[in-house]
């Protein structure tokens, strides 16, 4: 909410050029900026609310001066409005800031030298004049004009949102989603923003709707509120919500009677957006797409299970002998039994922890079935998992998204039930990561004649998205499951493997041997500040000097939380400052500095760019002239405009959830009782199993005991196991 000043306090006016954004909240719009004011030698600090402002822009502020006890003299602005600069000098600074794509420092000077303070008028009314300037060809001229019009449209949206007391850094995304009709769409149904724009929640849309005159008990608001609550429940991993729970939570959110909520649920069911179904005799409500996905997985599993094996007639005993001969391994009794069962199953689950031979078994199956010249397909949910699968099998592997061939025009996959994959055996790794929606798409694209192997560790974290597909398939007892539990000799020498299994059984990890170079350490620390200082010392000095690992390339910090002193945001800032000498020379956007050399992670699926939630890359270059940066993901370059940088975050430290499907040479895990709500066994187990050569836990022993002892991670409300039965 914007600050207001009464008539009794005559507001002062302050104008100047924004030098630096000290802080900006995407949710509230609260901003702290440094402003260069005419007549003042040093920039002044201004605090207030604005939808979006960038260095180089000229702003008018109205408010009053305040001497803050902590930060000193500040100008508290009740209103911050961005205005196009009027002088040639101001225009050059504005254009040089990168606000208009295609114009950086060099071309800003070229334009101002040519047109003076008439630059904006030329871009608007005589764009053909731009192409006559040295270095500005037709392509760059068109880029500048398009970017200028986009900026104006985005600014209009920002002003519109500000006028309804909403500060947001999402105006660019709103414009890209709705185009020139953005304001019209938002006026007609502001609740669409929740569905269509990542990062905009119900409360933001509700504030806009309220200021536009939508009544508190409006059916439109009630239906949007119900959908939002159900989406939040799905965001916690559930496929459905108990009807009573949905009504209670919706009434609490909206502050209206239960009878209006019940009517809203009924209307949404009639319109096909929600579905009602019983789970274990309890009335539950699904989002329609999740209900369809669950049904689709169940029907696909039954369909694939029927019919003959692609390698029908294979002598299983002889196949085991051939596999031993080709791999040079002497299989244990448990491995032989697992291989026999695998070769007799049309659809199969292979599950187990680290070091139990999942990869050995998969390779043996691939060697035996490969002798039949079968068409074999390998896939995994993430790029890193696919790469690891390819390295361990010697065969090509793809991400599920690339395997299914996403079509941006249809916003769906090309491979489907009507256009199936050309395969006779599909091997899916890291299955525990796959949510019900993606699994539905994948299995639907499997032809009736093919066999499927689902490989994964059922004790790891469930998928980030809704559902618990691997757990449900195992629980249904309708699909053969190979449980691998025997830790083999070479793996049993690793403290990482030993302690991962101990943690999974609810036992404290073994202490490291001080006399030898170990691969698993617990470093005790007293409090948050102690953990933080030890973590920085270990990442920056101890591991590189003692183990010869590169802190940027080889070491990954995994933390349970995003916020707080030991959360991803805080640790990323600290690690970026130490590990990237170019930090501060890049592009500042959405409260983060992105510079060449920074390690970054993709936060959402972007099918157009073919980068997906959890993909990690490195910024290879920053183009200030065109306001673009390039990120390399697994040797593939991907460009981002400044308005798209909310899809990226620094990745020197990531959440444990985001690390699923990845492995790193070294993993460092901070643990504190301040992470209490997240101290769960499967979370710690997942983090520990991400490390290949070294795992270091730094924290309070009490927090470690809490995580190891807490096996209750919260069951997900799904009905897939029942539907499979």
C-alpha cells in the first residue's frame, strides 16, 4: 500500500536520476533507491512504492525528509513517478541504462548526438531516420522501435496497477501474455492474472479487483478464490483436497460465508474446471487437469501391462549368463533374481538407495534386450539426470520434455497417444521426481507393444509438482517391483553411501575419522552466524585446498529454505560476492545482479527456450547494448531479455528440492533449528545422496538429530493407487 500524506503535511518535491536500486520488493513494490538530485554532490536515499524503476530513469517524488536511526537521512516518498527525461544529457543516461533494448552506452550517444532532445519523437514518429545513422541498420532500428513501444505499453500497465495500489515487477510478463489488450483483460477479470502470470498471487489480483469495484461476495471472486486455494493445495503436492477442507480454507481466505463457497464449487464443477470424487469414502475436489492426469496414468499402466513382451521367448537363465559374460560381473543371488523378474515384466519398477546396483541391473537388462536389436529409449526428468543416465549406459538419453517434443504453437507435446514414441523399451530414470501431469503425458505416448522400466529411489523427496506417482505405483501392488537393498562392496567403502542408508533407517550418521581423508563430514556449529561463517570458509578455502575441488564448478551448497540468513537468497549474495569478480558489472533485475560467470538456475518450465525448472547453467555473456544475457545450459546457449530474468535465480546455493535429479562432486548442507519445519528425513537423505565425492553438513547437532528422526513428511492426497487396483 502506498504511503499517504495528509494535507496538513505539505509534501516536498524531489526530482532526479536513479543511480542505483538498493532494494525492490516484487510483491509490495516497496523500493529503496539512490537518486542524483540537481545541486547535490552525493546521491540521496529515497524510500517508497513504485511498480518498477531502473537505473538511469528520471523520477519525480513527493514526500518528506526523515532521519532514520539506522540509515540516516532519507526522503520518504508517498508517490514516485517515472518521467521521460527532458534534457539531452538525461535522455542519453536513460537510453544508456538498457531500458530500451538495442540501445546501450554507445548507441545512446550516437542517437543523442544526432537528434538531441528530439530522440523520443524520432523513434515514435520517424523511425526510418534511425537507419541512416552509422552502425544502426534495419535490424537494430526495428529492435529499438519495438522495444520503445513495448516500454510504453509496459509503463501504461505499471501506471494502471499503481493506480490501484498494487506494486509489481511483473508488468513486462503481463504485457507479453496479453499484449496491447493487457489493461482491458485485467479490467474485465483481474483474477486471470493468478492463472496466467507466474509470480502474481490471489491477494494481488484481489486487490486490483477490489479497487475496480468487485464486491466481496461476488460469485466471480468466490470461484476465483476456490480455484486459487485448490492450486495452493496442489502446490503442496496433493492431487485433490477434501471438500470440507477446501470450503474452510476458501471461507477463511475470502472472508465470506460457506454457502457462497459451496455455490462457487458447484459452478466450477458445472463449467468443468473442478471435479468431485471420493477418496477412501471422503468427498474430495480435484482441479480437472489433475483428475484427468491421474486417470490417464492408471489407464496407461493397465494398457502397457497387457500384451506380449517385446523380447518374448527369451531364455531367462541363458540371459543372466550372457549378461554376466558381457559385463564381466558375477551377479549376486539378489541381482540374478532381480534380472529374472525384470525380463519377465512388461512394466516394472526398480527402486533402491545409493550403491545397491540399480545402474548395474539396468545395464544388464539393456545388454540382454539389446541383443534382440530392440529400439530402446532412455529418458529422465532433468538435463543432468539424462546426461548421467547416458554416461552410465553408453546410450543416448533425453529429458522427458525433449523426448515428447513440445510444440509451442499447440502448447502441448507432439508425442501422444495418437502419435506415439517409436520405441520397444522405455527406461525412465529418477522416476521419484516425476509428477502426475508429466507422467500422464509420458505414458500416454508409449505404444501398446513397448515395455517400460521405471527406475528411482522411492525414499527421496516426492516430486515438486502434484502427485506421488512412484510411491502410488508401488503401493498399488499391481506392477512388479524390484527392491534392491544390498549395498555392494565398492559402494560400502563410501561413508556417503553408508550414512545415506543410516539416515534413511533413522540412524545418526557415523562420525568421520580425523586421521584419514573422508568423504562425509559433520561440522558442528553453534548458531546461524557460526554456520554461515564456517560454510563460507569451507566452500571458499578448505574444500579447494584439501580436496582440490573448484568452488564454482564442483561445490554445490544445498539448503532447506529459500529465506533467512542460511536461505538460498542470502547465501547466493554472499557466495556471488566472493566467487565472481565481475559481480556488479552485469544487469540488475528483480532484486538480483546477474553478471558474466554467475551460476544460475531456471525456476520455471520455459518450453519456447527448452529450459526447465531446476536446470543449472552459467552466464557466458552480458550484452548491455541489447539488454540481453546469454546462459549456457549443458553446452547450449540460451538468450534472456531483461524482462525474462524473473525466470532465473543465482545457483551458488539452491534449495534441496531443486537439486533432485542432480549429482555434484561436493555438497555442503547447512542445518539449523531455524529450519525446524523443513527438518525431515527424506529431505536430508535427498541432499546427502546428491554428493558423489564429498558431503559436508555444517550445523547444530540438535538440528541433525531432528532431521534424522523426523520420518513424517506429510502424505499426499492422491487416488492413483486405488485407480490402478
